[in-house]
């Protein structure tokens, strides 16, 4: 129960910081595409850091989910899409609770938000991964 409470608290803090930005982005496919590109660029930079690399898998899954959703291949619930976009905005933004220029610690809060959202939407992520596997 405590873990769920902390997850919700992290997500609420991120919403306070980026909620209005997420609302604007989610309604414009062009902005979502730009967000996905920025997240991909940041992932590429993090690929060299073995401590962070293992934690970037949820971001990669979120990127694939967003792409599939906007291509019309896989439908994501609007609330889930909002949470995923929130996680991505937080991940790519240099302005957050701990600035990214502080190295690993700067990315730790980004990843904590990503992992909190991942935990919150885990059932939908698992459904997406099953759908993805069925396409192979």
C-alpha cells in the first residue's frame, strides 16, 4: 500500500509541474511526435551509461505505445495516454525536481516518474506487449 501511495504522490507532483503542458501536447499529434523524437534522443545519450540503461526500457515501451496509438494500430485509454505523455514530458524536460546536469542523480528523478507511471499503467503495458508479440 505504501508503494502505491508513493507512486501516486510522485505522479501528482509531476502533474503539478507539467499538467498544463501535457494537456496541450496530448491534443496535437505533431507535438506528441516531437516529444517522442526528443525522448529517443535522450535515450540515445543515456545508452552509454550502464546504470541508467537498464531503467530506460519503460521509456522505450512508452515510445512504442504512443507510436502505435497515433498510427491507429493499438488503442490506449485517454487517461493512460495522458500519464504516458506526462512521464515522457518529465523525462525530456531539463527543468524538474533534480536538474539533469547533475549526472546520474539528475536522471534518477526522471526515471522515478517514468517508473511510477509504468507501475500505474502496468496492466495496459502488459496488454500492449502481448499485442506486440502477437504481431511477430
